[in-house]
C-alpha cells in the first residue's frame, strides 16, 4: 500500500467534494472514511485511477451522511411542528399538513406536487408551469401520488427539504398572482423558522421577505408589468428588506450554504442597489455561480446569462446564453433583451414577439408585446 500516494491525493479529493457542494468539514470526514476503505481494499496495488476511486467512494460516504443527517433533522422538525395531543381549540395545523402530505413513501417531486394541489390550493396547470412540464404529465403525477398513499396511515412526516420546496413554489405562485397565497407562504415559513435553526429555512424566509418587499412596485395600472429597471424603488418596503437582510446574514454566518440562501443573497444585492446601473452585478454573477453549483438548474443558468450581460456587456451575456437550453421558458425574452443591448434590434424585435407567444401569463405577454413594438418603433426610418 502506497500511503504517500494517499496523502498526496487527499487535498485534491476534498477539493472535488467541496466543488460538488459539500462543506469542507463534511468533505474531510468523507475522505477519511474513503481512505480507510482504500487501506482495506487496495492491498498492494492501487487502482488505475486512484483519485477517481477515492472521489467516488468519498462522495457516496458524503451523500449517505447527508441523508442520515437530513432524516434526523426531519424527525426533530416533525416533533417541533406536530400539534399537541388532546382537544385543543383554534389550533393552526396548516404546516403539519404540509409535512404529512410530503409522505416518506412518495418521491420528492410527487410529494411536492400533491401538497401544492391538496394543501397549497394551486391548480394542476399552475403546478405544471412551475415544474416546466405539460399539464397532462403533472395530472398523472398527482394521480399516482394519491393512489400510492391511499389507505396508508398519515402519521409519518415527510422530508423537510420537500416542505421547503412546496412553500417556495406556493410563494412564487402567489408572488405573481394571488397576494394572499404569498402571504400564507410567508406565514408558514415564519412558523417553521421559529421551530428550527436550520439555515436553509431562514434563507427561504429571507428570500420571501426580500421579494415581497418589492411587490408594490412590480405592477402598474391595470396590472401592467413593470420590470426591475423601471420600478419606483421608493415604494419598496424597507422594513421587510431590513428584516430579510438580517435573517440572511445570520443564516450565512452558519456556513452551511444552500440554494435558498444563495437566492436570497442575490435578492439582497438587488434590494440594496439605488438603481439597476449601480447594482453590484459582478457579485451577483458570483452568487449565481454558487447557485448553479448547488442546483445545476437551467433556469439559474439563464438568469446568470442576464447577470453576466450586465456585468461584462451584452456580448458576454450572449456567449453564456449559448450554453443554455433554448427550450426553457423565457429563453427568447432573455435572448431578445441581450440582442437589443448588443444593437441587433431587428432580431430582438422578432424574439420579443416569439417570447410573447409563449409567455406564461397575460401580464407578461402584454409586456413583451409592448417591448416588441417599442423596438420596432426605434427601427422605423
């Protein structure tokens, strides 16, 4: 056994795990366990790709530990939010219902869909739009979830990460539609944050508050959509912004970064800027890099292209956009915006029209149609 080879590989393997999303301490622990396995398994000769072997084993160890820790936290959270036994008047068990619908026998995606439909009050079409799938596909998913738990005792609370995902999607739907739905998501997330010190719960609450603070400025008369660059920032709720930033800073100080904390950090940078031009776009790109590493989401990659376009110019944004799947929602709108900034007005006008045709809401369709008309007016001789 070549122990010197193992010692040389340790920093590189830890680095790979950290880049994949593990915190440094957890990566160290996982690599140590992988080294023990190596000492037991390699005998006299290491495998051909010793580093790859260690990375694979260490990453499995990390995932096993993360799942075990997540399950432990889930049991603790379930105890915290479970209503007390016995007759109790006026008990609000909404949050507990979210945990029950996220049943352990369901996959996370099925549990989220079922909870959004049964407890969140969203329609199948709204849920399908949030998941970027056809409505028929989502209807089948919800039906399968109902059949799977039919007859099972609903006494086993689900994964807290699934509940957070549900609350996030309920807020997003409410933020763009029914204000009461957004307020309800914030209320339930406050309850969950009060019951646990998990950084991601705090991160989600901060994200909701920072977005909700800008709600009054997002629409004009008749529900006209107002983009961020044109919003009256004096109408932003500074009390909610201050609360969101304070909650976010406390969560980030725990040094256990998650996707909701990263999203909240981006929202905080927007909230802190006096104008679009004075926004710290370079730091926003850095946070999108973190978020992309955490999620791998094509939507995150699309939003990152916009931020790169603001930080480094439209050509840089267009270069990043070439790495994004053109089939995802709002791709054409982003493409049109970057092309307009790059000076290709004719192509931008065409894409604004294409984006309007596939817009997910009436307000967004009207906004993109106006953008197309505005650009065409500039093109007129």
